[in-house]
C-alpha cells in the first residue's frame, strides 16, 4: 500500500510545509502547525471535476448586468449592514464570540424569510434538531417553510440542498462541517477551506444565498485561515459585551455594500430586537452636569450616532502615570494630553487618565478628538460643560481643530435629539445649510473650544 503523505499546515494563515516548525515563516505566529493528511490524488481530481465550470470568456459589454433584487428581511438594521438586503447567490460569514447570539440572529432571519413563502434550510452542526426547536419556540418561530437539518457531512448537506432547493441556507457552524475526502479533523484549515469552496460553488451555481457561522478565536479573528475571509462575499462580526444586552452587527468586508455600517440589537428573552435610535440608548444613562463628560456625534457608517465620552483625571499616586482608554484608540489619549499640556498649558504629566466611551461602543474616527480633549480638560479642572453641547472635530498636533466629513448629518442628529449647541471646526462652517434649532459655534483651536465650553481661558 502506498504510504500516505502528511504535511503541516499553519492554522492561522494556511502555510504548508513538509516538516513541523515552531514559528510560521509566513505569518510569524508560534506553535500554529498541525499535521494533516494530504488529499490523495484521486480525491483531488474529483474536486476539480466538481468545481470545473464550462464558462467561456465574455465581453464585459455583453454581460447582462440587471441586478437581481435583494431579499429584504423585516429587520432594517440587518438589511443595512448587508448593504440593502441579501444578495442572491452570496456567501456571507458571520463571526462572533461564543454565546453572543449568532444562532439566534440567523434563526430569526430564517423565520422572517420563511414567512415570506421562501423555503429556508437551517443546518445545525452543533445542536440537534430538537435543541433548535426549543430555541425556535422561545423566539416564537413557527413556519412550515423553515426546515431544520442536523448534519455535519457536507455531502449530505449538498444532497439535501439539491433535493429541497431552498431559497436561503444557514450553516451553523463551518467549524463543524467536514468533507470525507479531506482527512483532517473538522475545523482544521483544510476542512474549513474545502467546505467553504464547495459551499461557494453551490451558492454561485444555484443562486442561493448561504450564511455561514464562524467561531471567533481569543485574538478576535475567525477561527481557521484568514483565507476564509477572502473566499466569502461578506464578513460580518456580531459583537457586544457579555454584561450588556446590546449587540452590534458590523460589516468587515462586503462585496455588495459599504463596510462601515453597523446594526444595533438588544438581546431579550424572546430574541434579538432592533434598536432603531441608538443615540437615545447611548445617552440614556448619561450623568448630566458631571465634570469629564461630553457628547460627540460620530459617524458609524452612513449614520451619525451620539455617544457620551467620559474622562477621569486624578493625580498619580506612584510611579508612572496611567493612561487607559476603553472604546477609543489608546494611543489617542496620550497624544491629546500632550497637546493639552503644550498648547493649553494644562499640567497633566503627573495625572492618571482614564477615558471611556459609554455604552460599550467602539469609535475609531478622528472627529471624536475634540470631545475627548474637552472631557480630559473638564475632569482635570473639575469644570462642567453644558449638558446640551455636542462636540465635533479632529485635533492636530499644533492644537488646531481640523475639518471633519459629513458635518451636516452630525449636527442634524444632535439637533434632533434636543442638543442646543454644536461646537464644530471653524473650517466646517461654510458650504451647508445649518438647522435653525441649534446654535453653531466654530472653533479654530482646542484652546478656543475650552473657552467656549468650560469658560475661563
Ligand atoms: N431564556 C433566555 N433569556 C434571555 N436570553 C437568553 C435566553 N436563552 C439564551 N439567551 C441568550 O442567548 C445567547 C445564546 O445565543 P446563541 O445560542 O444564539 O449564541 P451563539 O452565538 O450561537 O453561541 P455559540 O457560539 O455557542 O453557538 C445567550 O448567551 C443569552 O445571552
Ligand atoms: Mg450557535
């Protein structure tokens, strides 16, 4: 009998080598190589035969471009993250920490589509059909068009898809699905890669949208090779803090829409409920009139969200001062503190600084700089800014307040929520019509902004 060859595959990046190595030469991660059996040449041949389509090159002008209508669910937040609905034939990966609610979300989506008289196949590799039914009962999911299949063998799955011919398929999760021809364990790089490419073929050839659940590793990336993220059409992350009931669905990659979109849900006993006005929720528990608290209008994709920024500045008791940031880039805090020290003259070097975005959201755009800087100064001086102020602006190293994008949307959202005054970059004052129910103040420097908000000099 011919000796079976083995190879070592990096579980992070998919790099292959004939010998074991401690460190991957491609992605530089340690201890990621796992021994896998090489697929025999005959099985490899069958892959090729299966995936080989007989398509010919076509002129781009001759290709019909009429877009198939997207399928929309009753959850506008979900539709928006996907770029306006589910694209037929797309393969979408949803990742998230254990227990965050991936199965719940997809079961709810399945149920809504089933109610639209679409045949939906929900394949669970992790739970039995009865367990899925228990969850469905809790979520109030009942529809004759929703089929549940507890299976892990991809061949069974593709046969069932062939027979049922559903209009929407969910695979929960890709790490439990295996192909018999691939000898390594389910969840390994080769299995995940082969299964995904087969699912891709099914989705594209039949025009069925397939949603795949993927587990997320400790480091926050989807378990399995990064390759997986390249193969699928869209990657969504479902995230949230364990102690909060809010869950955020975020697009990381999308071939059919913007990736900055975010959908906000609340986890309830009866399932996930959409949060239509996130600003209200984020500001609900705000402590008005406290030093160190300001509100910023930040863009999350195409939507402005108002969020509270809190800072606590207290004298360092020993050693190096601490600089902590939650929800914003932690490098911004020392930078803005250095600007405040040098340009405004605040003596911050012996102060500990803690900066936090309330509500567990993450903000990563420069337009929040001004609010962070004013929060820090407000806590340091123990002076309160007006609770109906909203701050928008990027801060440069010379202390200048720089122009930001989409100022009109941000200010409109603030006005809608009853804010009385917007402090914005002076360079942003022209070129748009200001709403008349909010006072607009343009500032050129951080110093000016502090004067306007905290008074003094
Ligand atoms: N009776 C309940 N009331 C309220 N929330 C519940 C209830 N049962 C479950 N949940 C919520 O649902 C979550 C589990 O959801 P779900 O099984 O969809 O997560 P998942 O992301 O699919 O997890 P896994 O990675 O284990 O598959 C729990 O963490 C909990 O927050
Ligand atoms: Mg699950």
